[in-house]
C-alpha cells in the first residue's frame, strides 16, 4: 500500500493520515458505531485505519503470544510488566485474522515498520511481538486484529455525508488505558459534548 506523502497534506487535498476519525451518531454502518479510528494511510487511492476504542472480546495480549507461538505457555510468568499492559483491539472488519501493532516511534524494524505521523508507527510482523515479549519493544503499543479500509474516494464521500468528524491524534487517544472512554474524549477534544450528540441520535 502506498502511503500519502507528507507534502500532499499541504496541497489542499486534505489527506488525513495521522488524524483520528470519530463516528457520528448517524453512522449507518453498525461495525463503526461510536468508533474512533487512527488513520494510518490516506491518499487518492483510498485509506486504511485502525479502530482504537473497541476491545477484542475475551482476548488478552499474553494469551495471544502463546496462541501465535511467540512464546511457550511456560514463559508467561516471565513476561515483562509492559507486555501485560498491551491492549488487544478489534482494529476493523478487514483481515481480522492479522495483527497490526500501532506503537511509539522508539521501536523500528527496517522494511517492516511504517512511520505514520508525530511519533506513531505501524508494524505488522511477529518480530515486534517477540520484542515486546522480551521487554525490548516500544514504550507504548496496542495490538489491533484487522483494520478498516476504504476504496478511492469512499472516505471523502462518507465525511461529506456527515459520517465522520476528525481531530488531531494524541498518544492518550491511541494508547490510553480507558479504551471505552476514547469516544467521548475525542469528541470533547473538538469541543463537542458527547451527551448533546447522543440525544440527537434517537435511540441507540
């Protein structure tokens, strides 16, 4: 996937890589109700992002390391504390069997890590999971199963139809421990009271 060049951002086309998308209450696609998405790549060819506020049900990072044979089950007790804090998220409806790690820029694998914006990177190889299990991974990370994808022009159309708001990203919105609270936090960041919005949307 080709990533929108940083220079395109200033060309007036309004590419949103490195921004957060916030689902409007009128969002018709149930998979994205009340979702907050970090946009990893956005260009004239389409867009790709990771939902950062939907926990993966009944999956924790330590168990996943064993399932993927990154570590044997016997090594679980030796995992560094930081590994236990990595959240596992439902990243989106595309390729839900694949893991994508959004992380701070203090970790980088040549030819595998994609720098996105403002110190945020994306790595989708087992190597980063092995590094986290050894205590040598990034300072901050979330593991997303799957991603959200849009064809050329699709995201722009959804924004024009009031499907999405957007705001600048920050580490708390991406990596913060309060996964459920990120929707309200993102709305407040752009000056919207979540209570006002939900009352307009009828019954959820």
